[in-house]
């Protein structure tokens, strides 16, 4: 499962067709959302990704080995903001234990599992929209995922220019 979340822990985009072992950057690269950003259909805003994602003009990743105070401030802000993504997945899995792999696996066909995942994401968003709290005992969902990761290697020049401009304009003081 791969998804894009907002600061309210709501899922804005979900892809449930890849096995859990699939790298997130592969899922993104093969998503309609990536295609829309690359084609310019979405031209306003950025996505945040960990260092395992490619740096793109629309996908901001941390600065590896930051050397300036601005880079360090950017990374700190990036990490704090990305925590919403980790919390979103944690809340989703706390609310719908059937998709939390620590309890085992879904004993259904892969297609049915994808349907279940999409259904619980829709229900999760409905809970967020209607301010329905987590059930008792699920008040402190554990974070999911990994903020670190291996740095993507590839053509990142356009993304580096955008990220550097953002750092210079917003993290200078």
C-alpha cells in the first residue's frame, strides 16, 4: 500500500495494487499521480518523500549530509512535516486492525485484499471528516514506515534547483 496524506491525516491518494515488499519509489513511479505531476496536470504544490525517493521538482526529499544551517533547518522541518504521513498510516492501521500486518496477514486473494485496503482508507477518511475518535486503547498509534532510506540515484537536477531555491528563500534565518 502506498499513499499521499495531508496534515490532517487524511489520505489524498492511495495505491493498493503492489505487494507490501514493493519499494515506495517504484509504486510512485508507476502511479497516475506521478504521471499527472510529470505531465504538468498538477503544477501547484509539492509532495514530500524520504531519501529513498527521487528528488523531482514536485517531490522534495531531505538534503543528504546537510552542511549549512539552512539545509539543517529544512531537513528538520521536512522530517516534522513528513511525520504526518507516518501518523496517517499508524492511525489507519490502529483503527482497522485487519490491515496491520503485526496481527498476521489478510487471508484473501490479492484482489480482495486491495479492495479491503481501499475500503478502509475511504472509511478512515470518513472518520477524519466526521471527527470520529480512535476506539479506546488505540489512542497512541505507532508510526509506520521509515523516514530514512537509501538515496535514489538518477537525474535530479531540476528537483535540486527547486529544493535549493526553497531552502534559500524560506530557511535563511
